[in-house]
C-alpha cells in the first residue's frame, strides 16, 4: 500500500514550478525520425503535407486529454507549430509508458508531454519548454505525513507512474520505496 501518491501529473516537490517539456520531437539517435530530418524544405500550406506521428499519454488535464476540446492547450500549441512549419500532426493516445516506449523504439516520430531527463537525451531531442506546471504530493486522508525536503520522505512508499518524469527523478534516491502504476490515474485510485 502506498503512503504517498505521486504521478507525472502531480509531481515531486510541493509548490515548486517545473518547466514542462511538452514535446519530444523525434530524433532517435540510431535512425528513427527520418521524416523530420529530411533535407528537402517543407513549405507551409502544402496540399498533402508530410505527417508527424506522435504518441501521447491518455490524460493530463488541463494540458492534454482526448476529452478536452481540440485535445487541450498543449496539443493546440504543438499542432499549430507543426502546421506553421508545413507538417500535419497525427496523435496516438495511449497509456503514457506505451506511448513513450513506442517513440523510443522509433515506431512514432516522438512523444508529446515528456519531462526532460538526462537519460532520455540518449533517445530524444527536446524542444524548449513552453508550459509550466506546479507539482505536489498527495497523501491518504488521515495520514500524518509532513516533510520539508525529499529526504524526509525516505521512510514512506511513494506511488509513481511507470516511465514518468517523477519516476525517473526519484528512482536513484527512492528506488526500493517506489510503487509503480501504469498510469497517473491508476496511481491515484489505488
């Protein structure tokens, strides 16, 4: 049973602003993402523009979700940026870990909604951050948990979403104390 719930949606440090790198545009170092690396120029407003295919996690309101108008603000910004560059955007909504891993393997051109981690730079080239999010811990009602630093949380089990930014950041320090769920939604529910 988790003492603290943490997910890519909610984060790692209370009242801390962390830039959201909302788009990892594919550049697989070992050959993927070739459509984005083509030498020929792309002109905006082509009749049949080349398509960039991105994987995207299921829900991260208010930034993106299949249930939000136009997919949410992050999707709208990314779609407009690609349109202005002469590309069409195709999104595949999947559980976060699957979207991330499929992009990592080169099956998609990239993934929308990824945190920056040094480890991920082996596989992806990041855009500049264009959104900021506030991240916090959640605890079960009635649990008396107080902390000032992350080190104060070492005695507790922390729930994280698989392959999420918080998972990557906490893994070195809290490895044995992390309980991994397949999504932020499942993490909060359990």
